[in-house]
C-alpha cells in the first residue's frame, strides 16, 4: 500500500491561493485545503505580541518579588547585626568576665592566671611582630618566600641598609637559625599525632559502617524475653536518682522513673538528695511523698555529711541492708527521663550472660535545637554514642560508663570495689576497674533515654572541664593496676593508648597546640610551615565523619569544626590540671539545668497531679515554692560574661590572619580569620543562652 504524498506550499504557490493535496492511494478522496490568509497572519502577530507583553509583566513581577525578598533579607541581616552590636556593647560596658565570676570555679586560680598570662604574652608579641612585618613589607622585604628574603640578605650590599634593615636582617637570621627549627619540629610532632588520631577516628567510622551494613546489634536471648512476657519472672531492681540542688528537673525524673513498667514489688526507687538548699530539700521530699501515696515504692535519702560528690552519694545509697535483696541497679541523673519500657529492654541482656556487668543506653536530647551551642553538642555526643561507644561495645565489650541511663549488675559493682571518691569521673573509674576484673559491657544504640544539654556556655565549659580533667587524674591512679591486671596485651594496649592517651590526652593537646599556637606562630616565622592539607583538608574530612550520625546537622559542619578547636583551650587546660593533680581536678560543679521536658512527660505529670495531692500537701508545696521564689529574688541575677582566654586567643588569631595577608597564604588566612571570629564569639558569650 503506497503512502500518501503531500504537496504543501509547492512551486508556484503563493499566500492566499488554495493548495491541493494529492494522495496516491486511490481509495482516498481528494481533499482541498486553504492556505492561511493575510488576516490570519495579522491576528497571530497580535496574539503573540499580547503574550509577549503578558510574559514581560510576569517577569517584572517576579523580579520585583525577588527584589522585595532580597531587601527583606538585607533588612533582617542589618537588624541582626545591629542587635549583635548592641549585645556586644552592653557586655563590654558591663565588664563582667570569668575572672570576677562569683560562682564556684572549676579551675585553679594560680594555673588559670598563668595560662592566661602566657596567652596574653603571645598576643602582645604577635602584635609587635605584626607591626614590624608591616613596616618591612612596605620597605620591600617580602617577596613571597623566605628563601628570597635570605637571598636578598646575603646579596645586597650592607652599606645601603639603614637601621631598620639591619634590625630586620638580624630578626630573619634569628628566625632561621633558632626559632624555626624547634617550631617546625613541634609542628611535625603534632602533625603525626593528628594523623594517628584521625586514623583512629576513621577506623571507628568504618566499624560503625560495618555494624550498619551487617545489621549487628545486641539481642537478648529468647528465654529471657519469655520469662518477662509469659512467665512473669522479674528480677529485683534498685533504681537510684542522685541529685544536688536540681529543683528545675526533679519532678520530671521522679515521675518518669515511677512510671517504669515493672512490678512494684520488684522495684525500689532511691532518691539520693545531696541538696544543701533547705527549700529544694522540702520540694523533693514533697514529691517523693506524693508518689508514695500513689503506691510507688520510693524512698528519700539525704546525707548529713556530703563527702565524695556523686560517688559518695551513690556509695551511701548502696550501704543500706535491703540492697542485698536486689540483683541489679539502674542509675538516672536528675534530668534523665527513661521510657516506661526501659527496664524491659535492658534487663533481658543479663539473662544467661553471667559475665555481662553493664548494659548502657544512649542519650537523646529534648533541647538539641534550642540554640547553636546545643546543636553542636548534639553532633559531638551523637558521634560519641553511635560510633565510639557502639563500636567498642560490639567489638571489644568495653567503653566508659556514662554515669547514667545504665543498668549495673550489683555483683559486678561489689567485685570491682564499689564507688570510689578518688576522682570526679566516678563512672569511668568503676568501668575501668570492672573491665580489669573481666566484666563485659553491652551498649544498646536503639534504647534511648531523654535528657537535656547545657544551654549556656558557662555550664558547658564547666562540664567539659570536669570531663577532661577527671580522665587524666584517673589514668595516673589506674596505670599501675592496668599493667598488673591479668588481661590480654591487646586489652592493655587499648586501655592505655587508645582509651586514655589518644582520646583523652593527645586529642586536646594537639588541637590546642597545633591550631591555636603553632599555626599563628608560623605566620610570623614563615620558615616553619604547616601544609594546607593539615590546616584544611584533614580537619574538614574529620568534621564530615563526625557529622554523619546526624545528617540533619550537615549545615553546621563548619561551625562545628571551628567550635571544637575553640573548646580545645578549655580541654587542654583541664587535661593539664588532671595530669598534674592540680586543685581544679578535684572540684565538682553540678551542670545547670533548665528543666525542659518532652510533651509526654508534661502530660504524665499533669495526670498524676490531678489524681492526688491532698489539701495539706498542696499548702506545704505552695509555701515551699514561695520560699524558693524569695530565695531566687534575693540572689544575684544571672548574667552573660566575657571569657578572657578565649578573647586573647581571638585577637592572637586575627593578628596572625592579618600577617598571613602579607604572604598571600589563602587557606591559612581564611582558617585563621574564621577561627579568630569563632574565639571572639565564644569569648563574648554569644553562642549559648543569652541572659543579658
């Protein structure tokens, strides 16, 4: 069958004449079509012009809308900068610094002053050198490389030099002969430590990837679950809630523990109150009494002699005779809110595993999105739980006890020597001693316990000081026991080198020394160099690995990198205090809480309060709350303050960044600039909770 052939606008055709379309198929009829007329073309042209005009109007409105948004954005940025400037101005005028802080300090005054004076000396020296280098730059001394400077020194005739040239020549020769070699050596040592620590973190991340890929997780034995669900066999569990002057959070923690899904005859709750404020003691007593009337087996314990901080508090709770009736003890800090099924998901892991001494749950945070500080803490702690503790729990059955949200076998505590008051990290202390006695630990990444993060930089700073001074203090005490312990050489190596030295000593040492001291000094002593991959590429890669457990926090990868380097000052100072057994290593400051609860906890509290509370208890509670309000009003109001060490380092790094411009060192300049700004924001206390 032949296809039809068409002839449209053929030869001789013109506009307005009909065109015949001929089809070769005989079964098809002839069709006559008219070509478009001149009026049709005019109508089409008008339509197209209208469409173009309409499109132009739409484009104009789109551009106006975008311009309006840009103007709004600029206005928002301007108002934010104005508000930030006003806050900085008020803070500077107030003059409150950590030097005149009225709250108990976690740092030894002498060490704190010496450390600050050293940083201040570096700052003044860098300012002096910056002025010297700027003057030399305008006299033509900087040619982009130190070798060219030396070539100029040895080739230029001495007679043409003035006094400044002679001084600068001596300074360059001193740099080359005396300052650059030791600085380069120290930098190389820190680079090696940095690489080793980065490899350790990379191995941990690979281990976490393997766990996810293979879907490895601790699973309790089936008969243990059957004993709970079908046979009704529930072991005796003691629950301890240690607290000290934590009136913001005592209600939610007590309510959450009293709502644990466990037979009341098989559980006893101890509220171990170390508060020295009478009003707070009355509040906690009233809360315990309320739950006792509701049928909960809960007791209130208060020590007269408050020695040993949290370790002494827990030790006193274990000293009662009735503790012998219990097989396990669960510990929750005052701001922790376990889910009702917490015990049912943790206790079965002990069944038929007689060598398991601890089952640890991970933390989740009710206020992780409160401010930038809590977001950065969430990134750090999520990596700690999901990567460090999970990998160590799966492959070597050992990690540091977190002090809360965990269940201990009481036999393991007793065989390991119980709670000791010799350090401020009693949780790590008991974990190390239990591991040396052969006990294994289980980490449950899928069992979470809600708590809250410090929202102010002051509270976070004091918490980090305790967390980094205690391990070094403990290392000095435990090293002989680790060497003498009857465990494998691999376990000794892991505990001494990886657990203590690499992650507790080397990490804060190189972070502070390399990025806060050596790097800015290489700007003034350019003969000692740090390669770009040390300054930029490896830190960025490590930050990327750290943020993988919390992918929603990826926009904060740069602030996280800068903030971790900023916190290295506090961690380094704490590490030195613990290593040399200074006074601040023995001080304990309770982390301030804000009392934020999840919606479920608030509903639970409301339901409980509507069911009970006699009129007499309500009157007592109202009187107690009135006393607390009066006490709070009489106290000094909270204020944000400036931190001198952070501010001094901020100006040191900013000065070094200005010097790096003279040598056109791009990556070093941007790193020093942004790191200096990070120190400045933290030093002005602009990163956390804003009170004033």
